[in-house]
């Protein structure tokens, strides 16, 4: 079958999803079962994937769904616990003391605090934590989800202490054969991987500096009373300052220290710097921006978790430090369990393994304590005592959290299994590459020498399908390496473009949108969110692609393997 026909069939499930979610604006609970069926039909009839493998892939997807729901449950439960303890009301007042301007608040919570959580954990955790927090302090739920998805861009390549690079790229490339080629020219694999890491950090550092500005102008344009871009543009100096406060230490860390800590260090330096600047009014415009009164909000903006904080009882002795302590504990435990070998070994020792599902060589292990859900639930237990809560308050938090999680569970039970079918379709009777690689092959053969401009979009496509930067890198890094080798350009830079694009693709990954929406009690609006988050995704892919072209063909960037 011709490459273009293969690509057409491979893209069919994605086209169906786009038409139903974005075009017809159907809720995901109606759209995703249809997309799942379309995926099964293409896999079975066109790719000749065995029925046994399709079922095994679906089971694998169901197991991953359980893990994702565990994270969602932990995030919602922490939010509801803090709501009933009165901490969220204290946190809201604390942000008003820093700045009542919602544009400043979104930069501090999403861009900086969210990037720190991404650097520590990954797994979609920043949206699961930041989006509910934004709702709790007065943001519309849909705005919170949009912003929560936008966090998942610049910090993602170095999320979960560098997992997308150290696991995704490292395992996605044929390290043994590439290592032999590198040794033949006097280099080695470690140096090559660090070169990729440095180039990822530089491209993100340039492209990501404007993400805080994107957050602000999209907030004012889509959720402001006047639907104005210019109300966001008035804070340009502070937004760019906030971008640089993160991206400069982030890029330098990637270049000199490696893949583990750029997002963490960028946030740890940027967060106090930006909070101090905001308190001093540095670069803050005189006009303060807020949403319209809640009674004027469209119904589809509103969360099922909407809370009347003013009606909640706040503990008399609840200080701002004590109110924030649960979030601080989450961050600390995430870092410790990712950095300390002893702590990591302990939380990973509790494993529920599923191996060789239906004899297809597919498996998945649920590690409940290592997943952010386990850490969030553990912190909830600490908070119960720390905030001197009543059992009735805790019971209400549990009840509310369980109800919200059920809606997300239904959608994800179709979304994640169809993703696994796409990814696992490389084992088939037709002799085709997997569906994502088939689409990538079509792009590569169609555009020729300007392919580097499209390399980030291929990475984004992989993340859109898989909902994961790491999985996209594992699927497509070797493919990107091969295209660079065929074009005679830097293989390291091409793989770096893949990793950057895969980070950006998280902003439009359907199951990430569903998960983030669930944490704020906003389901059935996934298409509306995607229509908005595609804007920064296109920006990210375009700018990073242009940077790649410039570096390869104008600056002549090379590496030891360029022939």
C-alpha cells in the first residue's frame, strides 16, 4: 500500500476525533467511544492487527486508565480537603495580598508553581494541581483547564526529573549501534545524549519565554468581560520578565547540569523572584484585571466543584503558611521520591504487575505509592490532622471527589485503550509500521529538505496520540534520527526538535484534557478546550521548527555523526 494511503487510514481516528470534538463540539463521553471503534476497525481491517492484540492493547489501556484516575482522585481529594478545612479561603486571600490582578496570579500559579510540579512529577500532575487551585481562588473552570494544559509545554521535556529525555529519548534511540558509530569518530553515547539535552533546553528557552504572555492574552481574550487581547498585552513587560525568570536558569541548567533539574531549578529561581517583583509592583501595569462577576459567566465555564468559600468556616488559627503546607509537602515528597534512590526504591516496591497480557508481550505495572495519586492521598491524611479537621468534613471531601472521578473514568476507558491500539499497531499482518510512524513517514517523504521545520509537529502528533512526551519520544526518536541521517543534517538537533514538539503536543492531548477537566468538575467541554489550546501548540511547533531550520541551514549546527 502506498505511503500516502497508509497515512490517510492511520490519520482516520484523529480526523474523526477532531470532527466530533472540535467541529461538532460533541462531549468526549459521546465522541471517544466512536473514535475507539474507528481505531479498532482501521487496526483490524487495514493494518491486519490480530483481534488478540487489539484486546490485549485495550486491556493495557484500561490498566493505564486506572493509574490516571488514581492521580485525578488524589488531586480532587486534596482540593476538597483544603476547601473543607478552610485552607483554600486563606490561600485565595494570600494571592490577593500578592496581587489582586488575575493576570499576575495565573503567571505565579500556572507558569511557575505549575512548572515546579511538572519538574518534580510529570504525569499531567501540574494541571491536576494548578487547575483546581485556580478554580478555588475564583477562576472559571474552563479558563483553569485551558491554563492547566498550557503549563504542559516548556517544562515538560524535563518533567518527572528528566524522564522524557532520560527514558523517552534514551530508550527511543538505538543506543548500541549509535554508540558504536560515535566511538568510531571519537565520541560516546553520554556526550551525544547531553548534546540533545542542551539543544532541547535552548530551543525551549527561546520558545517558552512567551508562554506566560500567551497564558495572559488568551485569558483576557476568551474569558474577559471585554473579550480583549489588548487587556493582556498591557502586562507584556511583566509577562516576559516572568518568562525569562524561568527560562534563563532552566536553559543554563540543561546545558551545564543535564536533564534532571532544568524545570525544577528554573521554577525555584523564578518563583520567588517573580513573587518579590509582583509585591513591589515591578513592571506591573496600573490597571488591575479581573473576570466579570460570576453571575455573568456562561454556564459552560462553570465547574461542578464551584465552591462558596465565603460560606466556609476558616480555622481561627489558620495561617497562610499552614494553609500552603499541604502543597509544599506534595512538592517535597515528589522531589524526594524522584531524586533519592532509597525513597524511590521504597515507593516503587509496592507494585501491581500485569505481564505479557494475552501472550502479546504487552504489560503495565501500577505503582500506587510512586504515582502522584499516592503522594496526594498521603498528604490528604496528613492534612486531616494538620488542619484539625472533623471526620464529617473529611467524609464530605471523599464523597465529592469520588462523584467527580466517575465521569472522567467513562471517557478515559475509551480514550487510553485506543491510544494503546495505535501505538501497538506496529505488530501486524500487513507489514506496515505502526500508525503514528506511518503518518510521520508520509510527512518526511513529502517535504524533503525543509523537513526539520515539521519535526516538532511530528513530535506533537505523537504526544497528541499518546498523551505523553516520553511515549512520543520512544515512538519517534529513531525515526527522526533516520530522517536527519538521510538529509545529512545534525541528528542530535533533529531528535531535540522531536522532544520539544512532543512537549508542546501535551497541550492538545485528548486524555490530558479529559483528566484536567475532571479535576475541576468540568466535563463535556473538551472540544472547546482543544479549540483554544491548539493556538499555543501551533505557535510552539512553528517557532521551534523555524529555529531548527535556522540552526541547521544558516548557523550550520552539526554533531559527530553528520556525514
